[in-house]
């Protein structure tokens, strides 16, 4: 009969969507130029022209060749192109067998979670975290365990992860460059995390005869959106890593739903994980990644992301907010600024910001208190025009 | 830890895929023209030129307008175009609120099943049936109950459905024009089924105070592929119908993954179902239907399907097999011929057919014994060249 959990998840008004709706109403009332909507994560940079060129080339081919089903894991030539691009960048030796094309990063993560958890297992997320992780973890029948990031740097806190690991821990999800904080996890930080996981695996194997290592799910939709920081290749630091990727941000194709799961086929266990990813994709109703955009990925796999516009926005926003006395996490990547709310209650702070037509997202949506997320994937004019409002808001709090 | 159910579903070699692989190997050995692969359901008719024109128009727009996220239920103008097209065809009064755009028919069915079942509920399928129904039913935590179709006409057997209904029956899935049999359920047949469901609803309401009606899931990817038969509009016959649709066959876009769920918003219960469909889509990791192909749907919503090629194949195949003494179900729609195997064991029959390079799919894959599915969505030359082989196979069995 009607499934109450699914009903509740459909009815739940996403805070971000609610802000977006409010912004549009307010724009209609007082003019779009007077409302400063920082709630969204929709890339403001257009898809590169190579995408259009790729589509036009495909339109010259017989349509049944372009629009037909591909095999469930994706077209072999597309998977090979992805593997070879990774090999060029990271000195790896992947082949198409390591790559499973998906219907975007959401599908990458939900298919991976279904594959590597059994009902009752635990999955650790690093708070603040992308709120859909909890939904997908619970859909897999697993339990979402929140572990706070270091609250100064918003790096992973390896010792806090170590403390949270239990005999039921199946996976840890990380997301760097991070949504919502913009932090990029350093190589040193990830090495410490890998150490923690390896120690836990060894300990569990000895004590429980438990052969199953903890899987590190590295969700990387923002890998290409960085401002000079190194984004280490996680499988080179920890063997049992599954990488989830999407072209939503790197090629500005969020609506087209195309990405991949990479499970390096280095062991019998890894081969079983990849087979279970395929089984989960099948079970959830994914048939194949959209075929035309698989071809776009093949053609554009090495097209660089245009981060210059985001970098300019970031500099503009951070310089101004810094002068006004706001504190924030220096964003190494993604297009979010994580700003400390000027009172402990982030929702109250956002209410007060709303009086100045400023619309950031309160940190409660991401599982922590006292901060806001300011998405700067907007036109630079929006940031420029918003600065007096940020200034007045700061003054309001006596800064 | 690794989920054994998901692993098994990934490892399970689909019979159809296995035949396809065998066919390709055999073609390499003896020449493609000598192997008669009737295993597939990939449309052989190319996508209409209007699809290419629509994509070219979209490529002239700013890319962020074309490739950005749409709202989760789909772009409003696309949902409106779908509703209005249905209204023109079926005299209905749908609006965008009744339509949820999906990542193809598989997603339509899996999201509907998640919405209208709770763990332990039962879902009735009409055997022979599309084998993924079982996978999606079980993924939702429900139980798949097989009810045989009438074994002469392959219409629904309403009394058999009535017998199978229990207090846990949440839904019945029908699929007309049918895969695998090609049967199109008549208006009379569907009216009888509606009567059975309404009687069961009334009886359960009185006895259990059970307000929840049985949902009829009408999966209609082949609606447009018919040879003169009427395909009744099921919601006009039974109120609690959810229609699942895809453009895979009608516009020959199977790889692009775009379709919809229609839940007519006629009652509070129906509104709850639609909300739960949205919640299930979110839970499984569907974010929105691919955005460029949503626009294609909007532009091509009334483009007729080119069924002439399938009709010619059907006539060619049925006339020849009939003369040779085969019996089959007269196909009213889809592009499959359901042929009685010439011995009780369909798999043994397929083995023998393989000696003549004929590759149909045994009925066991669809939950029944003694038949084979012959997919005639192939080039007409394949059918023509295969006829001597069908003849020799018949002679082999003494026909």
C-alpha cells in the first residue's frame, strides 16, 4: 500500500528548494536584480562548445547507432576513453572493466551503497555532508553515522572516524572538493584516514575473521572545480576505494545525468563489488547511462573545466566578506563558501539575512549548527550587487 | 558488506544477453548473414528526423538553459506538453500535475512500485511477463505473484487474478501491447479486470476497513506499436491506474532513457501516490529525466511512430510460419511473435533451432513453458533469409 517512507521523502520540502521558490517569488515582487539567491548548486558556467560539437557529430550518424541501448555498464569505447583519461592523469592502468557508466553522481553513489552494504550495516559520513547521502544510505537499508569534520579546517577528523568504526561499518563516504564547505582534503589528511581504515580492517580481520574491508566511497563531482589545491587520487592512497563521478559540474551538464563508478579491479573482492554495482543498478531501474551523452563523455573526456569564472567570484566574495569581518573556510574547490553565522542559530541568522534579500542555506541542512553555505556559482553581478547587503547585515550584528 | 542479492543480480547471466553474445560469436565464425538473431527488443526503425531537428534547435539555445537540472518531476512545459497530448488523444483533462518525467520505463515502473507497496505486500504479474518486473518488485521488498494469462489468447484471465488477490495485494502490473506475446488486451478484457479489482476493493474495504485500493500499473512502452488493434486508455476503465510510459520504442530512443509516470490527480489517495513516486525517485538516486531529451519529448510528443516496417516484418513472418505449420499468437502490437515450441521443453526446442542458426528466446525466461519469443524488430532480410531454416526446423519435428 502507499509507502509512508517514500511519501515522506517526496513531501519533505527541501530547504534549498524552498529558498529557491521564495527567491523567485521575491524577485517577482521587488525585481530580480534586488534578490541575492546563493542557494543553488547549478553551474553558472555554460557547457563548453566541445559538447555542442560532439552532439552535432553524433547527429550525422545513423540514429539507431546513437540512441540505441548500450550495454548496462556503458558503451565499451566510452568506458575505455574514461579509463585512458584517468591513466593519463593519475599514472594508473585502468581498463574499461574498471568503469561502470551511470545516470549521474546520484546514481553512482546509490548503486555503490546498494552494492557494498547489507541491511543494518553502518555508513559513515563526514558532517557537514550532502543531505541526500542519508536518503541513499537508508534506502539501502543501512544506518547513516555522522562524524564531525574538524570544525576549524573542515578536513576529515581521522581519529573521530576511528572512534565511530564498529563491526558493522561497511563504508565511509567522502566528498572532496567538499559540498558544502569548499574544503579540499589534503594528501596528508587522506593518508591518515587510509591508515585508520587499514588499521580497522586488520583489527577486524584478526578478531572476527572478517575478510571484508571497509569501502571508501570517494564522491568527486567537484574534482575539476579547484583553485590550485591538489585533489589526490584516492585509490592510490587506499586500495578499497570506489570513486563516484559525474560530468554535472566539470562539463556543466547537471540535467543530462551522466557519470561513472570506478572500482579498480585489483582483487577478487573488487570484482565482486563491481558485479554488485551492476546488480544494484539493475535492481533500482537504471538500464544504461543516456547513450548520446555517453558519446559526449567520450569526445570531451579531456576537455578542461572553465573554472576562471568561479575563481573570480570566489575572490570577489571572500575579499569583501573578509573585510567586513565575516569568517569563513578558505575554499579550495567547488563553488561554495562556508561562512560562520553571526549567531549560533544558523536558521535565525538566515532569517535576518533575508531582510537584506540575502539567501544563503543554513548549515542545519547539512547536519551541523552555526554556519551557512553561500553558493557562488552565480553571475558576478549578483555578488557585486549583494555586497552592500552583506555589509549592512554585518553591521546589524555589531561587526 | 558486499550485498549478495545485488551480486547475484549482477552475476545472473540474462538469457537474452547470453543469446546476443552467442549470436555475435557465431556471426564472426560463419558470417553475419547466416545467423538469425531474434533475441532482441532494440527498435530497428531509426528515430524520426524530428528528433534530430529538435536537438539542433536546442543546440542554438544557451547551453545552461538546455543542460541544467530541471525540477525533479520534469520541466513544467514538458509535463504540460505530455498532458495536453494525452488530452487530445483520450479526451482527458490532465495537467502537468499528473505527469512525472522519468529516466525511461524501467524507472517509471520501479518508482511506482516503491511508491505503492510496503515490504511484504504482493504484486500480481500476468505470466508470461517481462522478467525485470520480478527484480523491481523484490527490490521494493514486495512479493511477485505470477498469474497465468489465458493460454490460448494471452489476454488477462480476470478470474485467475480474482483468485490470486489477497489482503496483501497492493498492485497488478499489466503490459499491453504485451512483451513477450504481442497480445493487445481488449476493452472487454480490461473492463473485466477492472470489475475484479473494484469488487476486491469493495470487499476489502467492508471486511478490513481497508481504504487502500489495488493499484493497476499499466506499463505501456509499446502503446504506439500496433497493427490496427485498439489500445484502450486504462485510466478511463479503472480509477486507480498508474500509467508507465517510455519513448524507447515509440521514438526509437531506448538508450536515451526518457519516459513518464502518469498518476491522474483525481483523489487525495492519488495525490499521495504521486508524492510517493517523487519520494521513490529521490530515494533510488534519480534526480531528473535527461534534460535535452525532455525537450525532445516536448517537441515530438505528437510525432507518429513508424510502424510500417514492423508491420511488414510481422506479415512476412506470420504468413511463412503459418504455412509451415507453426502456431502462434496473432500479434496485435509490439514487435514480438509468440510461437508455440514444437516440443514441450522450450529450451530444448531452442537448442535444436540453434542448429539451424535460429535464435529465438525460450519462454522460460518469461515465466511459462512451451513457447518462444521471436523478436521481429530486425532488418527484413534477416527474416527472409531465415525462412528456409524455419522450414527445415519444422520438418525436423515432422510438421
